[in-house]
C-alpha cells in the first residue's frame, strides 16, 4: 500500500514515515529529489553529510564513507513538483503508519566544502578537525543541547 503526501517546500524538507526518514536533496541545477536519509554503509544520516569539493559525492557524517550523489538521486521517491508544492508517493506505507513533515537544516544542500578551509575535507579526502558534518557553527540551529555539548 502506498501513500500520497503533499509538501509545501517553503515549510518542509523532511518526511518521517514511521521509522523511515527522507529529505529533499537539491541538485546544482535546482532540481529536487526526495531521498532516503541513510547511508548505505551503516545507516548514517545523509542529510547531515557534506558534498565533496568536486560536488559529486556526499561524505557520511558517521564514518566518512563517500556516496555518489547520482546514486542517491536514482533511489529517490517519485515526486512531482509544481512551484513550492511537491506531491510525493511513499511506497509501502500503510495508513496506520504516522507520517510527519518537518523542516530541518540539510547540510547536504550546502555548497561543497573548500579543501583549503580548516575544518573541511582535505585534499586526501580525510575529514578536518570538525569532522565531515561541518564546524561548530553548524550546530547553532540545533536547539536540543548547547553547541559545545553537540560536538
């Protein structure tokens, strides 16, 4: 059984369907894809990943695994966009599974990290001092804990 969800993209960029998480991944040309929020390596949240300097891969925030953006887009859910509205088909989602639309910061949609900037991926692909998820400033929008405790 599938479900249809209508999203206002000005207000929502994440879909929670039971235990499944999806986020809107915006491509360099502005096209949007609703993709699973998990890394195929160990299930890390790809929405918190960062683009590599070449813009072709996402770096998982948990283990630094690189996942091709094209491969992630190919696994996206069916979505039709008209202006700021998107209609999404959630496959295998029964009516009794709760579906929640939320808005959160998607680090994967930020520009690629500069390899010369401290705290970003270095030329060898290793994470800088702040790790692949970004810098301390990135957690400023997360209300659960003070910034220092989220590091």
